[in-house]
């Protein structure tokens, strides 16, 4: 299994996602969103080959979609 660690910026972004979700959809929506992010991180740790590059963006940056957002990995 691959190692996965989050940067301070990523953790800050997740806190922002939670705050925005609570404010705009309520606590239950925020928890669903955070669960989706956690599930995606587990999938990425278990199988990093699911990461994809995007046309027009450097190949050293890979992406994985979580709902309508993309997680990026360098």
C-alpha cells in the first residue's frame, strides 16, 4: 500500500470545505462530503494508479475526481 500524507494546505482546504458545506447545506451534507473525501484518499492510498493527468497541465501533477471536484497529487 502506498503512503499518503496531506500538506498543511490540503488540511486547510478540507477545513474550508467543511465550513462551506455546513453553512450552505448543513452538518449532514458536510459529513457526507468529508466521508467522500476520506473514501477517495483511502482508494488513492490503496491504488495510486487511478490518478490521471490532464491535457495542458504538467504531467508531474495528477488528479482524482471526488464528486464535482478534483484532488491533485504531485
